[in-house]
C-alpha cells in the first residue's frame, strides 16, 4: 500500500486551503489503496498567539519547536512513497526541508492555491517579514516531481520552473454543502461576506457600494461578515462574527446574496474562488469581482454575476434584492456549476489519477 506524508501548516479542519484542496480527499485516497500520515505545525494552542500582535517569545519558541518537528519528518521521509507539500514545509524563507524531502526516496508533490511568490503578511506578523522569502516558491516548484496548481494563472507561473504541472481546482464537498430551503415570505435579504482577519481588507472594498444600498433599501437588507469577530461598521450595522468550523454551514446558510470583492492585483489573480464556490454550493446567489479564476467560474447573468465598478455592484445586487425569481434562478445555476465542475465528486478521479501517475 503506497504511503503519503501530507506536510502542511495547520491542524485538520482549520485551514480553508487545506480543507478544500486535500483534506476532503483523504478518505477517498484511503479507499483506493493509499495510506497517509498528516504532519502539521500549528496546534490549537499555538493558534491563540500565532495571528495576534506581540507574543514574540512564544512565536520564537513555536518556530524552534516546528523546526524540530519538520526534522523528524525528514528523518522518516524514506518511509513514504509520496510527500505532499501544501504551500510550504516551513514558515520562513528557507527551503531546507523541501530540499531534504526531494533527496529522499519519495516522490514530491507541491500544491498551491495562491500567488504565494508575492509577499502577503498578516498585520500581526509584520515584524517577521524579514524571515520570509517569496522566491522560495519557484525553488520548491523546480525540485518537485509534480505540481498541483489551483488555476491557470498559477499554472503559467509554475510552468516557468517545472514542466509537470496540472490544474487541480479548489473543490467543494457537496455531500456536506447542500442548498438550503429558504423562506418564501422572507422580509429581509441578507448580503454576506465570508473570509478571515487577513482578508477583511477585501470586504472593505465593498463598503462604499453597500452604504448606497443601505441608503436605498434600509431595513429591507442586512449585511453579514463572517471570519473577523473584531470587525465593526456602525453605519452598516455590522458586527463581524468569528469563523468556527462547527457553525460554518449555519452562518453561511443565512446569506441570500454572497459577495466576493477583490482588487485586480497579482495576489488576487492567484486566488481560486473558494468563497464564491461555497456560496454557490449552498444555493446562494453569488457576485464576484472579475479577477482571476472568478471569470471562469461565473458566466455573468447565468450562474452568478461579475461586477467591476461600484455602479455594477449596486445594479446587480439591486436586481437580486428586488426579484426573487432571478435570485433563485442564479442560485440554482450556480449550484449546478459547482456540482458539475468544482465538486469533490467531479474531480476525485482526476485527483487519484495524478497520485498514481507520480508513482509511475
């Protein structure tokens, strides 16, 4: 039975990137003849300080502890047939561990779903920016046996450093994410955004057009922010809520119109549309900025909407607020798009095939 070592930063069920790119395939791989071990660095206890300001001593201890753990992975690398690295093996600019993995008997798969060759440091860890080296991404790609790229933009970058690159889209487990039955007589429409403390800056792009919509519709709409419990906007009557895995589906399911605003920059072009795919899978009418893969996922006016300017956001959200039939039609088509193209069920055989190919 081939054995895989999955190397990632976060514990299971914690990181969206991990959950929607490899964790939801683990049982499928197991049922098709693969065994695996999951090696992560950031524990639940570490989480309490890792993304907060300060705590320099604890963060330093965490880095040292993580280095010892990765060295243990290096020492056992020859026990595996495949080593799968998600984004990076270690949080500094070093490729020390990736180099040692590449010299083992195992085949090396590298998976990435963001333009991580660009610096994007959380505010809480700006002091550690000097430790990062975005160019390490190219080095890791060059030493891997196969690259899983989340979209065409990432594939184009990876192809400059390695010929064996395949597109593995971020996918949704539609046995878990199912459309929600909505009240026929619902009086208040919920416009929602889901993200994190590090991406709340993208929600801020929506504030100008949401203020105009609030002026137009008043209490007919409410606005929900998931992922940053510290976020407050009194004008829009928003108090953000923290993301919790056990509450995720419940909180998302209260949204009627899901928004995903993004800047048109190099980092955003690498994103894989996860927020939008989550909305769509749950039968939520979805509007996204036409950046990167969003323009491939959304067929404007058919399975969702694309909006580049404030006026476009206002016009398209207004249409969805005022016409339940359009809202339902868009939501149903979006749900079908996820099931047909961006679900675990649609992609699992390709996923399995790539693991078998790298072994051959």
